[in-house]
């Protein structure tokens, strides 16, 4: 609740801290994604180099044909592992950012309720109805945010279950 300039400065500092935490989490996620992509690109380059060496060292057209045939086979295991890692990174980052947003909204609702209570104490006679409408509106908004966050978590859990099932199914097919 903002009553003094110090309270306002504290609120600004908390907001800056929350923004910085969100930006840090997002950058960490991008950094992990960049590391994964660089690692994958390096592995692909090494694999291609090995395949080209095998092709150039082929002794006859049949051996060259076999090498080319092997080169053309997609590496579903590697692609599945890469996609799963990307999904996990983005999912983890999303959960962390969602958690930060949920905390900010909860804290904001508390501050808003405190402001309404102060308003109620200082409100002129006859304004009880307006104050009650404000309280009800804030409570409804808080409930709505809570339901949205719960639904989002359920969707994320269902998506994770789907990815896990798909990964297991793909693993069985390629084995």
C-alpha cells in the first residue's frame, strides 16, 4: 500500500526486481537453447564429415551406393531427442515465467485490496455499496486469474504427457 514516497520507491524497486528476474529467466532459456543448437550443429557437422570421408573412401560404386543410402536415412532418434530437449527448455522457461507472473498478480491484488480497505475507512457515509462492488470485482478478478493459471498448468501437463507418450512411441518404432 502506498502511503509515503518511501512506499512508492519500495514498490518501484520490487517491480524492477520482478522485471529483472523475468528477463534473466528468459535470457537463461535463450542461452540454453543456443547451447543446444550449437551442440546439435556441431554433432551434425561431425556426422556429415564422417559420412563424406566414408563416401570418398569407397572402393567401388556399390560401396559408394551403400554409403549414400545410409547418408539419406534420417536420424529420427537424434531429431526426436533434439525436439524433446527444445520442448523441455521452453516448457521449463514458461513455467518459471508463469510463476513469476502469478506472484506479481497475487501481490498486486493484495496491494489493491489494501487500497480498497483504506478507501473504505476514509469513504464518506453512503458509499458502502461502491466499496463492496470494488471488493467483489477484485475478488472475482483474483478468482479468474487463479482459474486461468490452473487451466494453463493443466494444459502444460497434458502437453508434457503427450510429448512423453509420443517420445516413447517413437522410441519403440525406431528400436
